[in-house]
C-alpha cells in the first residue's frame, strides 16, 4: 500500500523526535512518502498530486487546519485518511474517536489499516470549501480571525488566546448591538436577524482543554448539518449560552436560542460582509454563504 504522510513542521504539540517515531511506525507497514507543508494551502496541493498518482492512504500530522486542507483534496475519493493529532485542540481527530496523542493515535490508525477498519463520513461545505466539524459566520469567526491576527499570543496562551479573543470581540467587535445575519432554510423560509450563528457537522463543536463544547448535541457525521443561532445576545445571555454548552446542551432551553437539526443546506447572508470560519480557520469575509451537507464524502481510518 502506498501512503503519504504530511506534517506541519510548526504544529504546536509535536516535535522532530515524535515525527521520527511516527514515520518509523508507518514505514513498517506501508510504502511511505513524507512531505512537510510549507505554507497555507500547500497540503491541499500535495494531496491532490498524490491522489492523481494513485496513493492509497494519506496521513495528516498536524492540527485541525492541516486536516482541513487535506480533506479539500480527498473529499469524494476512495483514498483513506488517517488523522494524527499534532495541534492544540485536535477537534477533528477527537471527534473521530482517536486518542489526543500523536503516537497513540498512530498506533490506532495502523491497527485500523491492518484489519480494514474504516468508515465513510459526511462533510459540510461552506461555498466551495469543505469542513469536517464546524463552521461559523459572524461572531465566532471574528474570534478566530482575531486569534490568527495575534499568532504570538496564540503560541504563548494556546487555548487561552481564544478566551481572550472572545472577550475582546464581544467588547469591541461589530455586530453585537445590530445583528444583520439572515437565514434562508431549505423550505424557503427566512429567519433573523440573528447575532450569532454556529454550524456543526458533528458533536462536539470544539474543546476547552479536555471539556467538550457541545453547541449542537445532536450533530453527527452521519446526518446533515446542524445550526444554532442566538437572536439577541446580551452579555448575561452569552455567558449563559456558553455555560450551557459545557453542561450537555442546556443552552438550547434559552428563549433566544434556536436549533436546526439535520439540514441538507441553508444560506446565511448579511448586508455587511461578515467573517467566515471553517474548522477553526479564518476563511475571509463574505456577504452570503450557502452551507451544504455532503453525505459519505470522506473515507477515514478509525
């Protein structure tokens, strides 16, 4: 079996020694090519080339951003994906049930490869970009944008940088007091405006350390997309919603919170372009985005 191992040399929780152990383990089982990523978008380019040349499996060692770039080229193919967690949160790998440790996860993936244990999962798509676990339009995407604009703080505080950015965007960011996002649902009806809109392809939405943030408790790789909105977001309500996501989804009981489950597609739009986020990566500003569920799109080792 021919396989490609991609690794992000700047991944936050792995180093050269860990990579050497993983390379040796994989090379004992497959005909392995190893490539580092050099810049944003490079992983997609490398994987697309490997798919064209007939590779059987791709292993992605890095964070959720690396995994997201890889799935852009693997979606709709029969090539196996093995996600090896090497970033900070590693939401995609953990949502697939893999250990949050690069070496242990590699062992699980190799066992899955030997016994033929894989599954097909659905993906989401924001416009033309696939995502594995979450997306956002507006507030939470603005948080991600701020984190990426302050990379040094992220390296220093790690997940604490996201808490700092949430507080910053809530206090000085645009859109809090004048929500503009309008939803168009599959039946043609519209909702809104809403202050917060968060989209999921699975549960949990993310993690804070070991704790899952369950924004969409019913979301699954085997169903369509889930959407959670907050119509009017005061500071006490935002705090209550955030707390509820760490308490099994109790935020969904709030009057201003709406949940939409198993959607085939929907559109979000705003008179003023809003930031877009997919799988924890800032993806630019958009005035309108159609989100689509893509069933059985990706073949993964588990």
